[in-house]
């Protein structure tokens, strides 16, 4: 809450002489312009600010703030005291559903990985975190897989777009200790960040806020060999913000599983080949060059070694080594003399190395290695053309390359052995114009023109609107035309692990995605968002008879809802629910037509209740999963192959933080309090009650 007090010596001068824009000059953190626009691009430009400053109040627009003006006139005085108080809106004023997880919420949830953190957001269904994780069925956002959404670190994309050898973005390898906040956007975001964002754009922003120098440590131990160690150091030194960190995670995952479960050791009835080890290194530096320019660089390195559990095959012994390196540098310049013209120039490098290997039968051996690299550059100009008009425009340049090494000792497959090297390039021009036509109505128009070395040029338009119906209620909608090009591995590299053939004749997946919904704020204590989302994806890429093919069309319709309630200063609650109907409209496999996409659940939901006071924290989470259609390899009998679903489940988790001293705290996490083992997906099971106990220290 911000407050301004002004004294006027002549009552007749009145407020007509002073516009509210002039009043705001007394406090630069106030947005007094009644046509102020906050686009997705502007939101990203504030990545180094605290999450509480994401949205500045708007004093003139009655539909974005609740101004209160009090005038007091003394009978014998020429002075008038006017107090103007503005309230920050709890919503990001964009045309698509937008969610932010600030650092305070991250601290409350105390998640272990980014995957565990994201599952609390509406729209997500995540199977690849924690016990019973199935890396092969991974993460879905509004019915789309992880490779059909855009994941970013500090506004730049990461991930390999690799679909074979268990490739893709591994959210379990991202240390949550490095994350300051999370932003989920969609709709016109595809104009700025890529035409493959069918599900949406997820931005993980690392910690960069100025603060005193501080070291942090965290030790956590738990069930079935769970161990996690973290150490970090950072703060502000001579105006330079920096942060360094290291994390080591390992687990045996050798817990009992029921008869019929994947990888059940017949000797002792425990899960086999489910162990995992991850080492993470990260660092960032942000430094001012002068009053108008600043420079930042951050890097992230991960190395994971794990056993693979996928598709429900019995007694799998395949192993996966995954090494990731992502590094980026950004120069931010304020052009002119004010803050209405900001230029950001970024260069980044991303490398994913996957190596999957294991036995074939009793005597043969197979392995496959993919080295995926991307070098990218971006220039983005955010230009406030007028008080009610903001243009974000620029260009992206990117080169992708892949090296595939295939080896099999099976006589029938030795003909595929060898090395493949392929590359591609992309240039994209983008422009997103946000125009606040009236105080209550905003229009967003976007165009992204792509030029590729292998699929020519194509245009992706987006459009969105936002209408503030009342000060507490806003209606928004968005529409985007999108395209995702096949991965280089799907086009050119034989997958010796699954015996899947590459197909150089694949064409891009094309489609549209649209949203419509409401943002509602009730009495400052309750905020709610309700969204309908839909999409139509043609030329979907899948496997037919052991070969990558364009197999058909999927039409998706769904609803996502999120409510946050601040019950009291100590107690808060939230509930998220997502319903996704991802129906196969046409397919080269006729038996699949009309069915739900495999491994995409119809319903997921989460209810949380939290307590926080003087450093004490307690959280209770209810998780609901409706079950999902099993992948064909995990089906039951032949007659059930098209419609075999895993059972629905409801789990209950508890976490707490107990301060032991000023700089030392005890953490406790209890998962699956009901102690019921349930199938997470594809005949891979979550154990019963598990625990994690840790110590957090700072000095």
C-alpha cells in the first residue's frame, strides 16, 4: 500500500491543476497513468525485482485499483490535505491466464525440484517427480507434453527438443534452491517466445535480489536412501549481485511394490533399477555498468545418472546419463533519458547430452547417445509509444545441432550402427503491440515471422483482449496460431533402445490454442481465476509400427481453476483443479479414434492449507489424480489395450518448518500420510508413507 500527502495553499487552485500523473512523481513506485500497460514482455523485464513489485498500482483507473481520497478543510486555514491510497492488483493484466509463484510461496511449499513446485499450478499434470516417477510420461500442460510447451530460465529457452532416448526437459534436475519465482503465461506470449508454446510459457527466474552476503546450507535425509545436500553463497558486494550454489541428490528407490508392478524384483518384491543421482551447479552475476546500463550472466550445469522405468516393461535394466549445460548473458540498456525505451540483448548456449544403454536379451547390448546443442541470440526492444500503447519487438537467431551415436550388438540391428550429424537454423522476427483502448479494455496483437532452414517460412499471429468489467472482475481471452517442428532426432537418428525408426519425411505439428476466462478479487482476501482452454493440433507426431509418423489430430478442451484465500495473518489456503479432455479426433491407428491421449489424466487437483507465524510453518496438501489411459505397452489383456486406465488416487502430504534458532531451522516432510500404495502411471507405484527430515542454516 502506497500513500501520498500533498498540501495546497489555495483551495481554489483545486485538483484541476495537478493531474494524478503529477501526484505520482512524488513516489516513482506509483503508476499514475490511467492507461498504463503491463505486457508479458514488460513482466519479463522486471525479472530482477521482488515478486511483490510485479504489478504497480494504477491510481486513475477505477477498474485496476481502489483509490481512497480524503479531504480535510480547516475553517481558518488555506491548507487542504489530500491523501491518495492505491492498492496493487493481484493479477497480471494480460489477455491469457497468468500465474506467479513468488518466493514466499516457494519457501512455504519447500519443494525438492522444479517438477514438484510446478504441480501446484493450475493446468499441470506431472508424473515425473518423486517416488514412482516415470520419466517417459513426464509433464503435461493443458494436455500438451513438455516438448510442446516452452520452458525458460530467466527468459531464455532451455531444453533439447529431443524426443527419443528419454530426452526432453528434465525438471527434476533443476535445483529449486536457485529459483526466485515462477511465471506461467500463454496466449500472446507465443509471439515473443516461440511458436511451439502450445501449452504455454513457463519461466523459472533465479535469485538475483540485492541482499547482504549470506551462506546457506541444507541437509535432508529420507526414506529409501533419499539424500539431498545443498550449499550456496551470495548477496551484494560493491553494487554487484552474485550467487553460487551446488546441490547433490541421490536415492535408492528400492521400496516394496505390489505384484504386477513394473520392475518388481521377484526375489524380494522391491522396485528394481529405480535409483537416481543428480549433481547441480549454478551461478549468477548481475552488475550495473552505469546509471542506464546493466549486465547479467548466469549458468546452470547438471549431471544425472539413473535407472529407467518406463512403459511398464518387466525388469528393465536400461540406464540414462543426462548432462545439461545452460549459460546466458544479457545487456540491458535504457535508451533516451526516461524508462519508456528499454533494449535487451541476450546470447545463450544450451547443451543436452543423453546416453541410454542396457542389455538386449541375455547376450546382446545396445546404446544410444544424443548430443544436442543450441546457440541463440535475441534482441528485444520494449517501447512505450504512448501512454496507452506499448510495443515489444525484436528478433531471435538460433542454430541447433545434433550428433547421434547408435550401437547394437543384435545382428538384426547392426545395420543401423553409426554416427549421424545434423543441424538447422532459425531466424524469427516478432512484434507484440498492447493497446489500452479505454481505461477498462486492452487489446493485444502479435505477429511472429519464422524463417527456418528445413521448413521454410511461416507466420504465427496471436490476438488477445482484457476487459475490466468491475474493479474486482476482469474477462480475458486469447487466440494463437502455432507450429512445432519435428526434433532432429525424430527426423534422422535411429532409436536403438526402443527400435524406433527415424523419418526424414515428417512435417510440423500445426494448430491453434485459445483461452477465455475470468480474474476475480473478493474483499482483498480471496483471489480466483477460472479459465477455459482449447486447442486443435493436426499432424500429431507419434509411433506407428516402430517408426515416427504424423499420425493424426487431437482436439483438447478443458477447464482450470485456482483460488487463493488469506484466511488470517497466519492461515492461508489454496485450491487448484484442472480438467483436460484431450481427444484423438483422427489417427492412423483406427482403434484410438475418440479416446483420451495416453497418460494424460482427465482431472488433477490440489488443496493446500498453510500456517506461518514467527518462522514456524506447517502445510497440509491434498492431491487428486483421476488416473490416465495407460501407454499401449503397459496395457492389460489384448481386449483392454484401447481403454485400460490406471486407478484414481487421493494422497495427503504434510510439511513443516521449525525454527531452532535465528539462523537454523528443522524441516519435516511426510508424503502419503494414508500409507496406501497407488499406481502413479503405467504400472509404476508410489510407496506408502515416506519421510524427509532436514536442517537449514544460514550465516
